[in-house]
C-alpha cells in the first residue's frame, strides 16, 4: 500500500504540470492583455507599458511560465492585481464560508441519496417507485436559478424563516442562521439526480448471484438490502461522489453570489470581473490538487469498504 501511495503521488506531478500548462495557455491566449483591462480608460501607451511591467506580463512567455511553476511549487501566488492583498490570504479567509456550506451539503446529499434510493430500490417496480422517478425527472428539469429565486421569495420574504443574505464571524451562527437556506435549495437540486443514480447502483447489485443466494438461504430482505446490497453499491457511490464534488464546488459559486456568502465562489466571480488573474490561477491550481488528492483518498476508501479490493 505504501508503494501504491508513493506511485500515485509521483503521478500527480506530470498531471499538475499539464494543468499548469493548460491554465497558462488559456490565460495568455484567451484572457487578453490584463494591463489594458486594469488600465480601464487609460489610453497612454507609456502608462499601459508601466502597468504591464508592474504585473510582470512584459516578460517573455517562458519566463512568465517559469514564475508560475515556481509559484505552484512554493504555494506562493503573489498578490492580487486588484487589491494588492496576498492571494493565499484571500483564499484562506474565503475557504471557511465555502466549507460551512459544502460539507453539510455533501453529507446530507450523500446520506439522503443513499437512504431514498435504498427505499425506492426496496419497492422497485411499484407505483411508488414510478411516482418518485417521475418526480425526480420533473425536479431535474427545473433550472437551479428557479430554485434560488423561488426559494428566496418563499422561505425568505414570505415565510421569513431564513435570511436571504448575510454572514457573520461566528461559525455556529453562520451554520444555523445563514447556511441552511442555501443548503436546502442545493439539496432540492441535487437529491433528484443522486437518487436516480444510486437507485441504479442498488438495482445492479440486487440482480447479482450473491443476492439470490442470500435470499435462497432465507436471509430477510431488509438484511439483504442493508448488509449485502448497500455495502457492494458503496464503491460506485464513492466514485460518483469523488467525480461530482469538484463540480459541486463550482456549483456553489452561484449560491455564494446570490446569498452574498464571502466564500471562494464569490471571490472567483469578483476576480473574473476584475481580471484578477493571480487569484483565478491560484484557486484553479488548488482545485486541481484537491481533486487529485480526493481521488487518491477514495481509492483507499475502496479498500476500507471492500477488503477484496487490491491497490496496484
């Protein structure tokens, strides 16, 4: 297992290098001249050249890329072009609000998805099963923006159960007061596709030979579902969570913008509006590293869920 861990960590190096090359090419080929963007209405070529020199974008591309690689290796991405604040400090102060919403959302989405899908698989083929699948299809057909707008209007303005916007310095106040409505709306969007997918995983296991054998031995259906089907279906569920989590973080950007949550999502949107490339590059690199470490962690979870899995 130790050799596998070392090999996987070494494989991350060329992967991260490829991500760095792609980011560098995209920002230099598509991003335009940041000096022109930051200069605004300034038309003086001398002043624009001075801005380019201050930003370091007047240097050759190979020099700029070498600086970018050094930033990745040292985890020091310099300062924001817009606010002159250290990029790492920006990320550190914005990470807490994002995790305050993301972690409860991930736990609830996974738990509810497994619970509901297991229940639907238990009554597979029934009218209840068909009705729930139809409801999931309808829920998946509605835009996330509709959920946000209607949710804010109903739960915030009409019923007054939750504040529509706001954030504080207290973790518990944020978790209890400001985070519930974004989490509820995100769950309303994510539970439907998660339920449908997890139901498929459970149905695949239900038709396996070992399930028929357990039933032939007289094992109760509830025990079959909880002990055999659930355990074997956890591997594809873990795979889905690992694949979906980075995309779910990106989906939080919209929530943070609408609910004025000072997290990474809103910071990325503000950085894009300001053409604050150091912030965008840093968050993109950190997200890539997080994705690779997440996939590595899930590989070890496979071993924990099913000891028969061999890490090679």
